[in-house]
């Protein structure tokens, strides 16, 4: 038994927006396919017939039509914003880890490493647990590289430093 077609009446204003979307600018593939499906549904084509011309299933096309009928054009064309993952560290934990890294490394260590920072953060109870990648991203966002010997740039002119005009001192 075939499903009855989804009753859809697209407003002329929305059809104009769909036409502008299809003829101008760069858009996501999903939005373009959904706009094409709505355009064909507005002409009276059934969902299975639209599915033969577009790489969408009849069920997906019916869902697009239902979203248009209930929530309008923007909801039919675009997905809702997704929440994304929770942050692993809050701001105070980040600040405490950065402050720890800016201080000198533990006794017996010449410099901080990402593994050492992760271990020390847990040992000092700054965080319950933390991975190396989280520490690496945190340091990268603050542009810190504590594993380098020369981590701080110091001003001043010394031997081998060029004067203003790009010539070596002593050679004019």
C-alpha cells in the first residue's frame, strides 16, 4: 500500500528564497539537496519520484516537507545547531595549569614536557584527571612551549645582532 503524498503548500516568498539559494553563492550540499526537494514537492511531484532524481530517500524527503510545514523554510533547509562536547577543563583549572607551567619545573627536571605537566597537574590535585592531548591543546592556545630551552625572548643588542639597516656591525 503506497503512502499518501505529503500535503505541502510553499509560499511564493519561500520559493523566491529557494531560487536565490540555488542560483547564487556557495552553500552546503545538504541545504541545496533539501531546497531542490522542496522545489520539486512544490510542483506536485511525490516523494518517491523526487527520490529517483535526488540522492535522498523518500523518507528523508517527507521529513523535509514536514519540517517545512511545521517550522518554516530555515528549519527545513538547515539542521539545528548541535551542542558539541563538554569542555574537559574549566577556566580556573586552565589558569592553574598555565601558572604551574610558567613556574620552574619540578626538582630534578630541566624543563616541562607535556607528559610531565599532565602528571604534575593530577599529582598537585589541580584536576582529577587530564590527558596529554588536552594539555597540548591548552598550551598551544596560550602559545606556550615550555619544553624549549629558549622559551623567552629577551631584548637587547648583543654580538651577532644586526643594526637598523640590515648590515653587520663593523661592515659598512
